């Protein structure tokens, strides 16, 4: 592994809108940036067999997930001319309607920011050992499967 520090993408509970707004606001001084792309994953109140999702409880194999995320981050920076990339993923319980994933990429131009953001989200969903247990309104649960 290279000498760059592995960043912790995890925080407990939902990602608050004020945190997201503050993250965006901090970039106004970075005047070489011309485009940002933002993805926010929100917990859906899905209906499954007459039950409704009230929350998702996220768990992860944190050490492996952070190492893999570091590899993904390095690959994305090598592929796209990004100015910066920020990734935040919830652990613990996140209620329906709340944000559980925040990916924010910035570049001099919009296309690299948009393409990088989309690729990061797809790779997080398919490559990171993160699991979600859907909690239902009748006090039952099931493990979520990403489609």
C-alpha cells in the first residue's frame, strides 16, 4: 500500500443536511473548480410483503472496507482529473428519509466530476463489505440486497 493516509468514510447515524451544506460551502474558496457532482443515498420506505421499511441498520467490515475504499479512491484519482473527492457512509441505524451515503467529487470541468462520482457510487455498492439490515414496521427485519 502507498504512503497516503487511509481516510475513514464511516460515521454513526445519518449524514445530516447541515454537514452536506457545510461541505459544499467550504469549496467556494477553491476557484479552480468548475464542476461538482454530488450523490446522496437516502433510505427508502420500501414495502416488502405488506411491511414497510422504517430504517436500515448498516454494518461493515470496517478495516477491509477502508482499505478497499482507499484503492478505489486512488484508481479514481488516476483515471479522472479531480480536484477533490469526499465520501461519507453511515453505520448504525438510519431512518427512512435520511441520508446514508454522500459522495462529492469536484473538477475543473463537469464531465470528470460527474463520471467519477457515478463510478465511485457503483464501486462502493459492489465492492465494499457493507451490509444493511432493513428494519420493518412490524418489528421484523431482513438483510438488504443491492440490485
